C-alpha cells in the first residue's frame, strides 16, 4: 500500500494501533516523547522511529495522534516543531486522544488555515481492544477526510462512525464515559450486595446476565471484580480525567449528569485508597472497605 502514515504517541493504545498500520503494509513513521519507546516499536514492527515530530510527519499522507490530554495535544500539534507547522499540505490529521471538544475545534481551525484536514476520533475498547484491533471509534470532521482515513482506521477498529462536525467525536466519547460510569457503579453495588447477602456471587451473575441486567461490564469484568483483580483495563486516573471533561461540557450545554458527578467523587475515594492505577471496575473496593 503506497501510503505513508505518521503515528505520534506510543502509549498502551498508540503502540499497537501503529503496529496494525505497519502490519497492513503502510509505510509508518513513529515518534514518541520517550524515544526509546519509538525504537522499541521499530524493532518489533516494520517502520521508522523518528527523532522529531517534524521528521515523522513531513511526507506523511496521514498523521495519527494518541496522547494524554488537551495540554499534550497543544504540545504536539502547535508551535514551529509541531504537526501543523510541518505536515504537508492536504494531509489528513486524525486524533485518537480522548480530550475536550474545544481543543478539537481549536486544532481543526489551525489545521484548516494551513490546508490540512483534521478529524477528532477518540476510541473506546481499552488496551485489549487496541491490541486486538477491536476498537470503537467516534469521529468528528468533514465527510471527505473521514472517508479518506476510514480504510486506515479499519485496521484497528470493529466499529467506526462519522458523528458530525469537528468536536462530535469527542462529545460522543463523553456520552460513552457517562454511561460506563453509571454501569460500573451499578454493577459494583449489585456484586457487593450479593456478597453481603452471602449468595454464590458467580451463580448470581450467571443467572442475571441472561436477563435485562446484562451488560458488557458484567460479561467482561464481574469475574475479576469478584476476585479483586483490577489490572485489566482503563485506569482510574484516566477515567477521572475523562469525567472532568464530561462535567465541564455538561456545564456548557446545560445538561444534568448527577450520577456521573457522584461516581467521579467515588473514583476520588478509590484514588485515596491507593487505586489510581487500578482499572475502573475497582469501584467495588470502595464498597468493600470497612467504614
């Protein structure tokens, strides 16, 4: 495939996502803040580790990013050494970071001024989804650039949708996180109640998972929650970052999300318990903690 792609940010998500592009036959050039990580990636996949963002993006048809938060996006996209100043005219910039709709709109405007296309494309599915090429991707931007980037994103996506103009992808991801927060808290309370009632909790889950209470969280996390294992996914620190974005957007658009706000506080309690790096299903530990 005669396409050159740059991938900026090789964390637990970006590393395998860039790998899928390389495995698909694209020419892939990567950059990471810690260069050793880029070198490690290049030793595992067919691609080039670059010393600078400018070198990675200069001849790329597509530039993918997956970093931490708004401030990280400003650092990699803006300024004389950033993506926007160094990408070639007509390149499509695709950001997989979960960030605010405001930063997506800001970067979209800056990109447009330099004849670049920008798509905000946050993902859901966690590290396992990235490694297995089974992510859900929610995209905001113009239909044309989305259509251009879609075949590339399909290499690591099981579901991929265009949600509207720039910022729509981020707003859709906010909806996703709001829903997850309530689901995990509900599941935590249900399992804790079953434990306190001295029921066979696994048998309870087996029964209720066949009915209206069934959810992805129940199917994939109830067993590890019962066992007190919380190393299987998205960390509490990152969930709190995402919920802060949701709460700020809710203040802007006038929506009321009291459950999400409450669960955000509960995750704060988990952090105080030393669970900052536990996965989001660790909410149950807060209930198990003796008052």
